[in-house]
C-alpha cells in the first residue's frame, strides 16, 4: 500500500512538469516540398513575424532546416511532422538542439525581396503550442 501511494504521488508530480515542457516558438507550422529546393518548414508567429510575408525556417539555434528534417524523419518516421508541430522541445532535444525559454531563428522571407533574417530570443510558450494544436492536425 505504501509503495502504491509513493508511485501515485510521483505520477501526479511528474505529469505537470512533462506537459510544461511542451512549448513552441510558433503559432502555426506547415510542411511541404518545393521542386528543385526540397522540403521546407513554413512557420508563423503572429506576435513577432510580419503577417504579410511567408517565413521558412533556415536554422533553429544554429541547426539547419535540412538536417532538422532529415534527422526528424530518421528518428520519428511518418510521425515527424506531429513531433515537430506538437512536441517541439522534445524533438529538438532529440536532434541535439537545446531549447530553453527562447530560441534563435534564421528565417527566409519568401515574399517581396527573398531575404534571410535573424530573429533572436523568440519566446517558446505553451500558448503558442495551443495555437498550433488549434490550427493543425498533424498528430491525428
């Protein structure tokens, strides 16, 4: 009985901390393929990115998008999009990228100018993750 009580207490204490780790710097995410360019990850953050431009990931904390996509596919198979969308912190950690309270991004702006910008200290929040869950269904 005592062991059951200890296991129950630890289970209750661990669940919130696991859920708290699930966060994202993006409010929306999408994946696709451009002929001649390859796979891409398109992202939005309505609070920080220009809504009139299309943003593609170039790097997250210094790791290039091609490596991110390849390694995520190798590690998670057909579930890689779900992992990137709804388990960002866990996935990036598994790919060797530490994600704290913020991340540094290098983004390619596709519209009007084709420029690469750096956006540093982007907050990684639970609220952003909730937006992604509302906007996408990669995990269904």
